[in-house]
C-alpha cells in the first residue's frame, strides 16, 4: 500500500521536493504518439501556463520543471505553514482566483459579483478554514494542476476519463546539493532522452526560462538562482549558485561522461545527478536524511538478507 502523502511531507519545516507525474499507461499525451501519429505537443505549453498561474496562489515556489511527452517533473519549495500567515481576505482572494464559483462560468465577473462572493466566504469560518488548508497543500496544488489540463484535453478529444496516473511521486530534497542536482536532473531530461543535443536547444523546461531572462537582462547571469514563480509572500530562498555557474554545470553534464576526466568537478556532480534515476523518499547527505527521517518518525528497515 502506498504511503500517505501526509507522511512524506514535513508538516512543520519548509522544504524542497522533487515531484513526478506520468500520463496513464505512459501514453504520449504531451507529444508525438509513435503509435497513432497524433501530435499533442501543444499541451506542454498549456501545462506550463497552468503551472505558472497556480504557483502564484498556492504555498509553493517553483524552482524547476520539465515537460516530457508522457510525464513531467517539478522542483518545488513548499512552506507547510505559509497559509497560516495569510489574512482571511488574502485567503479568499487566492481561492477565488484558482477556484471561481461555477455561477461565474462563461460570464463577465463584475466587481460587485466578486465582492459578494468573497464576503460570503469570509462569513463562513468553517469553509474559510478548509480553503486555507487547501491552498497550503502540495497535493491540492498538484490536483488543480493536473485536473485543469486533463479536462481541457478531454474536451479537445471529445472523450472522458483519466489523463494522469492517480498518484504523483514525491521525494524530499534535504540539502542544497540535492536541490541543485535535482534541478539539473530535471532540466537535462530532454538531453538524456536524446530529444536535443545541447542545453541551448532545450524547450519546455525551467532552464529555458532562465536563459531567456538572461538574454533580456545579462546581469541576471551573476545573480543567485531564485524561483521561477511562487505564491509565498515572504522572500523565497535563493540557492548558492549563480545562473552562470548553473548553466555551465548543465553544459558540462550534457556532455558524454568520457569527456570529463574522473574526479573532476563535473564528474562529481554527474554522480549526484545520476542518483535521481532511483526513486527515494529523501535525497541528501546521510546525516541530512537521517535528521529528516527522525522528524517524520520514520524507522530504518533492516536490509534484506540474500543467500
């Protein structure tokens, strides 16, 4: 039986997480289906647009993403208590932005309509508490992200049914090296899949956004890595690597392993990034993982004995 999400996410400490969600039966619902020849690659940008919209309202910050043909990866920062610091008015505004009443469908929402609906929510403490918790939930964020694109795809095809596998995978990133390695693993997905050959050619990925920003503002190359977008009102954490350094790291990792001498900087990072091919509940140094496990009350299982 799968472990409940509440047991995988620290309820008290803000942390980074690696999330992965796959299409049902690994179908190519975001790209060119080799069996049917149908091109669904336009849905990648739809998912990116939806992703950037939602992170502005939920208690998450987006640090990396990669949209592949049949799955997607995210690197998120989640503050489990951020929603407790929001005012009632802010909670109502955020909720009505992501979950407007059905009565607003296909009509222009006037300021009066918005004010009346918001006031009704503010006067219902039980309902307000519920939506506050929903906005603070990483699982609800993923639900809203996937439901929106699934419904749109079903409308396009004139069908119904599931678009994604029911459950997404998540792993905590409990050290800065793990965070940066995870971001690199995510950004280099198209290179590993041999869709592109270089970092500059990557599309539908977080590094693309960062490079476009650098083209518009060259000074951003020297700035430390920051989120691509977020809903947390507090100053989000910056990582201890500049965009220039991160881009150079990706370029080194995109080259064949034989191109980097053993023991070099790139080779050390290559081993850390390769570790994300294996699904774990947490990534980082042994000490960091043990500290995280203790906080959640996890117990180490004895290693299976082999004959």
